[in-house]
């Protein structure tokens, strides 16, 4: 377990270093981020992990992303640090997916992940989220409606939306 956590911590160091070099994070803040992420990684890797630990980790990463975006706009660094933003969003996707693998039938968590994917414009992950959420929660009316609504509004595909509703009626 410790080797995996150490590997994840080492993978995040270039991102933290880049954020420090750009002036987005102070050295003390960078240490704090590394410490908090390490703690969260250990909590996620426990034998008996708790859903609230995943939720706290996701909330922390989302707040950190908002802080980074706010500081980047203040420093006018929109194009310079796309790599750091990508790695951050990739980490949030990873945390969501790890949580959803463990808590497949948690409809609220699926909805939260779907909303996150919509907000950042991740259409590939959004499609994955709809398929997997409906596979594990076939009796959730809200997920069926969200899926059909996504087909109509984002994909402009009324036929697919009708097909989704027909599948919902069969279940």
C-alpha cells in the first residue's frame, strides 16, 4: 500500500513544482497540498475505505482547482499551465472512478460525477458515466432522464433519446 501511495505522491510532484514556479502556490501551500493528498491517498487505500473519505478528497481537489483557476486568472496565466490543469482534472476523474468502482449503486455519486463531467466538458467520460450508472442503477428514473436529456441537448439526437426512454420502460 505504501509503495502505491508513494508512487502517486511522486507523480504529483512535477505538477506541484510547476505551480510553484508559476507563482500559483507558495512553498508552504505546496507542502500542505502534498501532505493533504498523501493523507487522502492513504485513506483511499485502506482495507475498509469510507465513502466520505472519497467525498472529502473530491471536494478538496475541486476547491484546489478553483483556487488555482482564480490565481491563474489573477496572474493572467491562462495558456501557460494547461498541463497542470489537465493533470488536476485527470486526478479528480481517477478519484471519482475509484469511488464508483467501490460504490456502484450510489446514485447520488453517479449524478455528482455526471455533473462534474458536464462542467468540464468531458464528453467521453460523460458517456462512460451514463452507460455505467444505468448498468448498475437500472431503476433510477433520474439517471434515465438525465441520459435522455443529454442526448437531446448536447448531442442533438432525438432518436437516441427515444431509444433511451424505451430501454427505461423495458427495465
